[in-house]
C-alpha cells in the first residue's frame, strides 16, 4: 500500500469510531453534546466556559459557577465557548449542507516556472466532507513563537490554507492545516480527530514571551472570543510601551517560563501530563487545575505523583500515525522559527516542512526543484508579508528586556530541558536532537546577552 492509502485508512478508522453518532464537518463532538468518553477522561464538558485570569488572558475550562457575579467583565453578554463557536458553524452548515460542503474557491498550487523559479499564488480552501478526505496537519507553537512563518511556507508549498483553533479565520476545517497553542491556555483542541500529524515550531523563549505579550496587547487583553475577533485587525501592528511590557513581564514571567518548557514537553512526550512548575508526572485532575493560570495554584503538599504516567485523552484517541498506531501528539518535525527566517539555514528548514507533507493524501506539493524558490518568495521577497513587522514603528524590539534574575531563569529552564533530551531514548530520536540543537543555540544567545549586560 502507498503512504497515501495508509494515511487515508487511518483517518477512516478514527472516523469509524464515531459511526453511530451524528457527525458534521465542523463539530468536534456530536450534535447532542460533548463526547461522553472525553468527559470520563476529565475533559471539560458543556458546563465549562471561557474565563478570564487576573491578567486578562483568555482561558478555557472554567466552571460557569465561578463566573457568577462577574458578568460585568464580559460586557453583559454570555461568554462564548469553543463548543458554541463550532455549534454556530454547524448551524450554518446544516442550513444548506450541500452548498457549505463546497469550497468557496478552488485551491491552486504556487506555479513552478522551471529552472528553480516559481510564482507564489494565494492558498485556497478545500472541500471537506465524507466524500473528500485529506491528510491534515496541526502546527503547534507556544504563543508568540512565530508559527505564522511556518504555516505560510506550508501554504506556499501546497496551495492549502490554514485555520485556527478558535476559528478567527472563519474557515472552520476547510483547510489543509490548523494552528494552535494547545495545551497552553490560549489554545483549545477544537479539531476533534481531524488532524493526522503535528509539527512543533520553537523559538528562543527570550523573544517568545515578548511576542506573546505583543499579541495580547494588540487584542487588548480580550476577555471573550468576540472581543478578540473585533481586535484581530490590530495584530502585527501595535507594540506595547516598555512600561506596559515590564508590568506584564513581572506579573507573568515566573509562570510563563515554566509553561514554555511544560508546553514543549507535552508534545515531545506524546501528551504525558505533568505539573507546570515541578514538571513531575500528574494525574488528569491535577493537570486540568494547573493548566489554567487564573486558578490558585494548588499546594504541592497535596501532590501525589501517579504510579504510571497519565496521557492526554486527545493524544491517545484523536491522533494516530499512518499505520493506525498511536503516534499521537509526538511531532513529526521540530521547526525552528529562527532558522526558517535565516538566509543560510532557511532553505533546509523549509525542506523539513516539505518532507513532513510529502506523500500525504490529497496534499500536492510543488515540484522539488521549485521548493527553495518558495522559501525565497516568502522570506526574501516577503510576498506574503510575513517579515514586515509594523510593530517596529512603535519601539525597537531590543528595548523589551528581562531582569538579570529572569535571564538566569531562562537559562535554568533551557538547562533542565537539555538534560532531559540528551539522555536515554531521546539520543536516537531525530526530533529530540533537532530540539536539543535549538535549545543549545538559545542558551548560547541568552548567556551572551547576560555577558554583554543586555538586561534591565
């Protein structure tokens, strides 16, 4: 069997598990409610709503009773959950399923002009229903890591669009790719079992946290999905003042730098549940509490490490590899934001993206001779406007510094992860070795900044 056929059958196997339930192209669960098995595994049910932590960060998985008396925070309107977003999409689909199953426009590949030359074309949506199957990829990154550069490159290679977990794009699942920051509280697993593989994008945490705060500032620390959507046009256009950065940084840094490492561990370890700050194995109940930073962090005196590591439900049941085995959440490739932008390493990093998409069902790549041209179009000529950063009109990025103790904490986190991924089975795992190579570069850069007193 070809790789395409194996991949098609594996997705069919997953869908067959839902054969006795009413399923549509948009809902992550059946029309009547949440997946019972998911609820039994400790995932949020329909009584959960989007919440707001003390810093105005959108978070999921808050019991609606916790919001009693706090509705003024949400401008007097109900909080919108991911389930409600998908339900609205379902109602649109159900009103005219035949029309809404069709793509808005036909997809088209970038054009291979021969001799290593190409012409970039805009990616387009694809049909997605029971009669049209496609191998789909979720692009995972901590908020502020620059995953846009990766998925735009993937779009240039394939002509396929990218959706997002909260569906700000309005494309639902009519895409070849999905982007998300799950299990960070800015992300949500809204795609059910549609994704076939994950790609992990990493960036130096020294700049990732700056980028994350910029995004929060641009959407005005939105409390709800609606508010975030209303501020979407501000993305990539505003930079907070240094004073605003310092206030957020000092309030959030200790937690976010641990979550950065915790996030990467989650995907590399195929969804093993861990405590955010100790990084020790956790059970589902503990993990769901600490995953949301708006809740008081539980006392470690009550912590008991499970006898056997527990794994995230989605990684066990919603993602399988091309042979129907439980590869789960472990990324197919680790992609470096910095290397993809670099004029020396960029083409090779772009080739890693192409390799992850090769021979996937209904994912057509531009000819190999034109793939480096796609990278040049995207990065050098910037045809998709991924390098142009209007934020620089506000203040130079170098003005956004950390304190010396914070810089040392970044190094400590990098050291923890380097120790983890340079022993045992990780030594022969290609993705782990890619990750280690990046972590080493990040540590060198941060230590160099410390030596040059580039801190507050």
